[in-house]
């Protein structure tokens, strides 16, 4: 179903100071893409082309894609992989899987195999070092997957003083990660809420609030309220930058679009620069 509302791609920039980042990594640049939902319905050719062009223009050291490559059927990943092969990054492209990438029994392996063929490394509870041992890139399993419970085992492999970026599809992961050092968590999943009605509110945030506050006999009769709360618990982290205790979270608005579309919530490419303290 085609969206009623459309928005042009927007490139967001973020500059962060990272404790203990080695001086030779000062100015490291990465690009985040998220939630492509490539199924020939939810991601337009125009937005995909613009996202690839914007990514290449950033001249990143490495690129990360934070899940939901597809929507349900994994087969479109082969076509998407050939498109993502156009992305240029000095130290490679890394990805994690989102809940939609696990929709079918064979989705996980199909998607990982297709991306491997174009040299995109999918991190499933794994650690990589794109720019050397001075910065770890941790890719976690999706929050709704049983494998996510192993996140502590993954993080305890890292020395406490080692800077790290954590890729976690669902922003709600920030709640369970508060006991660990996370210099920057990169997430997607929420699509930024998609519909924003200034100056009132992000519609999804408002729906989640109503679900938490309305009497049960009322809220259970409103499907959209249940749906919003099921998708995400912490809608206050729906998009952008957040400081959560000592950790930091950035939520990308994604590229794909569900019906009815996006209103004042543009699809996003994020360019992030890391600086020494």
C-alpha cells in the first residue's frame, strides 16, 4: 500500500567525544542507515538512491546498517544486496538484524548469506574492529530474539576502558544495557514515529502514553494503542540523541515507510564523527 504522506531524505550529523579514544582515531567518521524494509512497497527507488549517494558523499571510515533490511519475505534481500554494494567505505560495511529480518525460519541465514556475498558483515552477538583495536563495534541480536539474552556474555569480552559502539536494533535495549559501558548505542526500529503533528506531539508517543494511562477497559478496545506499546516500550527514545545514565543512544528514523507514511518525520541518513576527549 502506497503512503499518503511522503518526505524527502534528510542527512543528520552528530559529533561525539569518546573517552579513551586513541588520538589516531580522532575524527573517525561513520554513517548509519536503518530500517530499509526493502519489499518494493515501503522503500522508494528515489529514497534508496539518495541514501546511497549521501552515504558515499560522507566518505565514511565505515558504515553501519541497524536492521530490518526486509519486511517479511527475505527473498528481496538479494536485489537489495546488489544495491548496497554501491556503498563506499574505507573500512567496510557492518550490519545487524532487526525483528523483521527474523520473520521466517530461514530469514536469518538467507539475509546473512546474501549480505556476505557483497562483503557486508552481519554481527550477531559479535564484535568487530573496523578501524583497529582502539574502537570496538558490537553487534547484538534483536531484542525479541532469545539470543539477545547473551548480550552480557558478548560485552564482558571487552576491557572496561575500551571505547565501543553498540548496534542494537530496538532502542529499548538501552534499558538492559545500562549496567555496561556503552559510548554510543545506535538503533532504529521506531521509524521516528513517522507521524509528527507539531506542536502537539509525535503521534506514536501520544498513543503509548494513552496506553499506559487509560483504564484497561478503554485502552484494550483501541487497537492502535496496543500496537504502539507492543512495538516499543520507551517511546521517549523514538528518535534522535538521548543520554541514558552514563550511556548514550542515537535512534535513526530509518528509510522505509509504513502506511500512512511520514509527516514531519523525514527518512534519515546519519553521519557521525567521533572525537578524542
